[in-house]
């Protein structure tokens, strides 16, 4: 039987191109449009939040997968970049989110190539089970740099 869960966020206009977001899990912060859209620098933007949502969700699912596959994760860091297409009529869409995870794991006596295949499977599972990745139209491309410590 299917279940549902509800998440909430409340936004409030603060004048000019400023807003304040209060997320259901507790965090609150100012936000704005990006500077190239009459916004302000140095604060959260909807575009930043979108790319970060994909990146953070895939990371959390990767951690889940490494635990499930008994991979000895030593470190994980991932830069993500969203490519936005601006049409002639000024409509916009993110066409692609590209992630570059840097992953370091301990082999713990296993052959490096076997560990790398398990990591690749964990990355595939992370993307497959990511709520956010499954909820966007954008193509999601993962180009991992994997280091196996013998």
C-alpha cells in the first residue's frame, strides 16, 4: 500500500527582490533572485536551492547505498552544476544537472576493480532512489572520480 509524506516551506516577501523562507524542518534564511535576474548576491536563490536539492538528495541516497552494499566510505564530496536554458520568450528550464562526486573508499582486502563496480552500482542506486532526482525533468549526469584505498 502506498503512503504519503508532506513537507512544507513558507515564503514571505520582504520588499524589493528579497524574500524569507521558513522550512518545515526548522531552517530559515533570506533568499533572492540571482543577480542576473534583478536579485542580490550572497544569498540563497531558487536556482541554487534546486541544484542543491538534487545534489544533497543523491548524496544521502549514496550513503544509504554504501551502507546497504557494505562499502567502507572514507569521504564523499560532490560539486553539482545546473544548466539553465533561457528561451526567446524568456521562459526558463534546467536542462541538465551534472554532478562530479569525489569518492574515497577503503578496499578492506577486496580487489580494487570489484570495489569500483560496487561503488558504481551504489551510484546508480542513489540516482534511481533519489526522490528529488526522480521529481525533476532535467537530465542528471554523474561523472564520478573514485579512489579505492588498498
